[in-house]
C-alpha cells in the first residue's frame, strides 16, 4: 500500500489521499471564495473555511489524524495551494510568526500532491528532487532541511500543505 522512502529523514507515502479526495479538493479550491494571493501562488487557509462542508472536513481530519498518529506532531495550520505556470519557491528553511508577530516553531512540513498532470513543480529537498504524484504525501523536517519547488512549466499544480510542530 504505502511506500516509504527515506533520504535525509524525508518520508514519502504513495496513495496518502485517494484520487477522488484529490479531485474533490481541487474542485473545492476552484469554487471557494476564500482565495488569497501569496508570493506567486494562490492559497486557501483551511482554518478560515466552513466546517460544514463535510467532505472537505473529513478529508482534512483524515489527513491530519494519519500524520498525528504516525509521527506524534501537532498541526499549526494547513492550506490548499494553487501553483500557476511559472510559479516556483526558492530553497529555504521554515520559520514562522504568529498573529502577535512572535516566532513560532515550524518543525515539519507535509505536502500532498493533488494532481500530477503538469510539468516541473518538483519538490526539492536539499539536493533531492521529488517528482509529484497525485495522492502522494511528502513529510520532512522543514526547519532543518533546505527545500523549495522547481518552476511549474506546463499546467497548474495543486497541493495540500500543512505545517507541524514537535511536542516538547
């Protein structure tokens, strides 16, 4: 079922979400009024969306629960992200600030690819490129490893991304 690959503590899980769940989230994104432009991408902050869309809430719960159960992490926040052609993200390490402008810990990031019918858009972690595959989840220590996204060159890319903290 799930395939795990380890390089530099990066975990890759195939079929983390089903094709139907991925398609649903892409359509949810397209229909949502909650879009926000962010550095060349468009995002939906899922905490700002209604819990009464039961399918979206169920997918979000399932995604979060599977990661929390397996890795003992606590979720800070999550987003659906639309990456248009020509978008990319330079390599960086994660740090974040809360609404009071205080530094908060972002120890891990999870990225689930909602589609794979695009070119480019590989996740780059240190010197490894991960080819996006629909439904695949990548989990990595984003505070410790440099990571980014190569330029999307044909058709848009959609992802479901969460940022996590370790329990202290």
